[in-house]
């Protein structure tokens, strides 16, 4: 079945560490997105990519980095510069710009700083 | 600036009663409109969308939404609520030719037995 997979489901980070969250899709979608969700809150866009080897900052990109070396993959690195990284992270994918398709979401990764 | 508003943080309804979750938008042109649902510790799931045509759109789990162009609204409705409908609901809009969706802040629906 086609879908979007995020791993791991739960992740624990020590202070000062970088961690990488995985997002893989087999939907042949061009665009991929990373969102952060804090408890009981809405979605805030971190980074997005419309095409391989290109990506744009979202509203809260500071302390995060991404790469898009393959169409299927869009990993997110939470760096030590992100002061409050504990949150639920959601990855999504979509067809091209302006598409009526909407997004398909992964099941999320919950990151906790210990 | 283009935006989506969900004016209610929480909606409470008794099981068996009709429910409405409100959404209004401020977007130029004719956007695509979406509703998503999120259960605890899960990703967002697609419920329904409006592209064009009939103003009443039917979706998953018995939900429907009514598009009103003059009021720029896209309210989510269900004739008879279930306790299992309790979740977080997000309205989203994709403006014409836009490269991403604009999400509302979400509305928590609580259905009481």
C-alpha cells in the first residue's frame, strides 16, 4: 500500500545532541513538509520541499535542518540550537503546487528531551 | 495575508445530537478546502474536500461540509454525533497555485455520552 512512514515513533534526546527524524513516502509525491505540533496546539511549518535538492524555510526553521536528496525521503534534523525541541513532529506529502490533492500525513514522531 | 480561522477552540455536544465545527477563510481566488481529523498521538487523516460543484460535500465517517462562497465558510457537520468522533479537527485551504496548505488552529470536539 502507498503511504508515508515516519520513524521512530518515539525519540529521546539528551541536551546538546542532534537527532534525525525519518520521513519516507512511496506515493510518488513531489512535495514534502515538516510540521511541529505542541500539546493541544495547531501545526507550525518547519521546512518544505517542492522538488529534489531544493527546500524552503517555513515559519519556525531556526534550530532545524533538512535535506532532499531523493524524492522519497525528507529527513529532519533537530539540532542542539533548537532550545525547546520537545514536541510531536509530523511529516506530510502532496502532489505538485496548486494540486487539489491536499496532504497525506505520517503517523508522527514524538521527541522528548531528557 | 491569507488565513484560515476556526473560531472555537472546543465544541461540546451530546451523543446523538447534530454537530457543527466552524471554519472561515480569507483567501483570494477560488481555493481548495479541506477538513482533517487527528486522534491522540496520530497523524492527521483526510475527511473531505471541496474543489468545485455542489456546495454540500460528503466525506468519511458520516461527516459532511457546507461551502458558502459569499460567507467564505466551510463548516463541518454531522447529523448525529458519536463518542468516537471526539478528536481534534483541522480546516485547511490551498489558494490557487499555492505550494502549501494554510491550516486553521484546530477545534477540539468532545462528544459526551
